[in-house]
C-alpha cells in the first residue's frame, strides 16, 4: 500500500517569504542517515530522486511514501544545503485510517469473510499451527508433495527405491531409502564431510542397498580409520561385500559406526 505525502504547504518559502527555489527534500530511514525511497506514483513503480528538488517557485511534485518497513526521517535544505528551521523530522509516515486497513484486508480475504481479530474464514486462531508449541493433529493432513522436516523427506510407510547406475556416496537425503545400484557399490562418508543442514548424520539412520547386478558390489568407508562398518552378529569390521542381487541394510548405531546385515552380505 502507499499514500501521498503532502507538505503543510505545496511550496516552501525562505525567511524573507520568497519561494525557496531549488529547495531539497531528503528522505531517510527513521533516526538514521540511510536513504529511503519515495515514489512518483501510488503503485511505487518509479522512485523520486533523493534529494527531491523544488522548481523555481519552491514547489515540489506529489510524493508517495512506502508504508511497509520503517517510518521516514525527512529534512529540508535550501539549494546550498543549509538545513531549514524545524528539520529534520522523524516518524513521518503516510496517514492510514483503521477503515483503510479493513478495506485492504477485505479486498484480499473476500467481502463475505466476516474477518475479525479472532477468526479467519470461520476458523479460530487456536486451530492454526503455532511456532514453539506442541500440538495434536486430529484431522488428516494431505500433501501435494513429499513433506520435509529440516530438509529431510518424511512420512514414509514403505521403503522407496532410488535407482542408481554408478557408485554412490551416501547423503542425508538417502535416509529411509533403498539404493538400487547397478555398478560401483556404496561409499559411507565421514560425518563431517556431509553438507548437513541440521547437524551430524543422525544416529539411527537406516539405508538399504540392493545389488541390482550379477556381480558382487561393496560397501566401503570413505575414511576407514574414522568410520567403522561392522557385519552384524560377528566381530568382523571393514569393507562389506554384497553378492549378486543381494540386499543389505546399513544402520548407524553410533556416530560413524554402521551395522550391516542382510541376504548375501559378507
């Protein structure tokens, strides 16, 4: 939204009562020296120069203010940059009435919305999800796309298959998937090497590996000295081999410690 800024008079005078030719209006963010734009039109398509200079009669063009963000500071000088008495002025903002705000909301929300402080389209504010509070969902949530939490896809009731045709290094987004690999095997990286958004690869992460080929493939550690890959129910650690069309489950039981088990896994 925007509305016009109008000086108390449409022109400014000097101390002798003569038009203040070439007077300059400077606009800033409130209480700062950071310039802030004013506009030629209500749609705020074109900004005025800052400072805005009056004509030979001390008259300024119409000025429109941006109502979003902070208020304005304005100061007035003559053509020689001498600040005029009474300036600068802080807290200047276009005048918006409560009715203006209501009209704008109704325009967006619909004239029949019955909008008030507590209800949006008949739904009480307590029914909306709120940040920082534990809430129980009693209805069914439907998503057009796979929902994510901290960048991790969530909500699976099965194990989705991710087909791969080359060697693959695990990443955070592989958690909960089955890697169907035709060649090259799987590499487990060191936690610190992963571009995580929420911290370390979570303990309890679980990834499947299906060897979709007629030859053996391997599960290897990117840095064997740091990452332990243990064959379940044995004391054997190190690179694991998955035979042709074998299925392995990789489960991180501790930081950089993975348990591997499955059919055709040695």
